[in-house]
């Protein structure tokens, strides 16, 4: 790779990472319109790396590109979120057994530190910071089990699930429940009780099911809604009816 192509790749990655973070953290709200010109001016780069970043984000279903019209930050799609959740759950449940076989005292200490930090952050309501330690807790489990690739897959394809997780922490009592579940999971892992760990993790990752209605009621403009087309909205291929 030449120095020029390397710089282009770095520029594209910088734009991509910045936009992705802004979308995931709801700094760019669902439905927000953005343009290549606007972003290229903001980052003081050409439109090419911005266009490539847009394409990459659209593949992750985080941007909706409407050709010749506009580009929108994708609304949260609950069907997509459930698929991302299924992927996360399937991989994480599978990783518990190798984790128990490989984890050492330093690993358990790191997990406890994540829980302690979440407890400290709870009163400040710094939800982004709270979620970052939630991610670190689960990432540590994957890494200790020797399954970093599985973690990268879940992280790279969970944009809708991440935004829902962030929103749920805004609901009263949810953050403290997460801390309690992490403590219970850690204790079961320490005691090498795989069956109990599976049960706790299943409850931990399934908590979103009971919260979807709350989220839809509190943040209705963030979610994709299906609208039925009128008969008169149908495109009949340019047929003119007189």
C-alpha cells in the first residue's frame, strides 16, 4: 500500500469511526439528514472518504441512503435489533464454558473492577460511560475465552441493539438491575457453575423484551414504524389515467 492510499484509508476510517460513534451514542438522532458536502466540510476532507464511510455505515444499517435525494441516520429497527440480539446471545452463551476453563484471578479482578466502576457512575447518570464499562465487562469474558473474533463480530453488527441498550439505561432502575445481574453472573463464573451462569446470562440478555413497549412510548420518534401505502401512492409505471 502506497503512502497516498494509506492516508486515504486513514481518512476514511477517521470519518467512519466519528460518524458511527455519533450515531450509536445518539449524538446524531435517528432520522437526522446528513450530506456528503456537510460532512466533508466538517472534517475538512474531500467527498470521496465521506462517500465510502456512508456506504460502509449503510451496510451496517446505520445510514439510509436514498439516491438523488438524501441520507438519513437510520431509525431504530426492532426487527434488526432482535437479530443483532440473537447473534450476541448465541455467541456469548457459547463462550461461557471456555471462559470458565481459562479465566484466572486477574480476569475476575478485571470483571469486578468493571462492576465497581458502573456502581460509581450510577449516581452521575453518565450513561455513555456506564455502557462503556458494560461493554468492557462482556468483552473481557470473550477475550479470556480466546474468542476475540466473536466479540468483534457482535460489536461491528449491533448498532441498533447498542442504541436500544443506551436508551434502556435511561429508564428508572434499569442501570442498577444491570449491576446486580453482572454481580450474579460473576459469582456463578467464579464458582464454575456453568448452568447457573447460562441462566443468569439468559435473563440478563432477555431483559429488553419487557422494555420495548416502554421505549416505544417514551422515544416514539427514534423507531422505525411501518406505514401502509394508500392505493393512490402506488407507482403504476408512469401509466396516465385520464
